[in-house]
C-alpha cells in the first residue's frame, strides 16, 4: 500500500519543492555539464539524457516540474503513511537529488513508515551530505534547508 497525497495537492508539493528547495541548490545550466561525481547534468540537475543541446530557462523549469512529478510518483510508492505538504516537498527535493531507489531503501523512509515523529526522521536528512565519498558543504546546506522545511521552520 502506498501513501496517498491525502489533502495535499501533488502540484502544490512539486511547486513548493521546485521553487524553495530544488532550484536554489541545482544551478541552472542551459547546456549539459559534468557534475561533481562525473554525471552529465543539465537544466536544474536533470540527469536524463538531453534531447537538445541548449535549453531556455522556461524549458528547464518545465522539465524540472515534469521530472519532479516522476520522482514524486516513485517515492510515494514506498511511503506508506500520510505526510504534510512541506514534508512531502522536503522528501521530494531530497529524492530528486539522491534518486528514488536510494530514497526508498533509506533509513529515513523506514523511519517514516515506522510512524516515527517528523522530528526524528527529518533529522535523517543530515546524513545525506556526501558525494563521491566526500562531504560536500553545498549538500550540507541543501539538507539544512530541506530539514528546516520538513520540520516547519522555513
């Protein structure tokens, strides 16, 4: 059984995640580049294969919203309890960064599904600050923003 976005609009979650949590941390790039772990990336952290060499910002924003919808559908398959809109947004931003498989197999999602309080499982975000085996300050900053939203402090 998957979690339903009961009382929460998926569009609102996507919009909140994109505007508040993903865009500020994923640098917009109209052309593909190689990220810090060697993955080809474009637009707002999109790692899908680009279908053209250059994107406008509105095209990238549309791609981001579409990709966030895919990630939300994926992570909602493994979360079995209701979450609030800001919690969904923080989980979605984190999932967009780490991937659905990593999210669904994480201690964070296990703690959500075990019914632990948000104060406990939101703190798990602080553990996801490594890329290529190295602590990355930008990820630490992003996780702090995601945690603040998750805990209702932003």
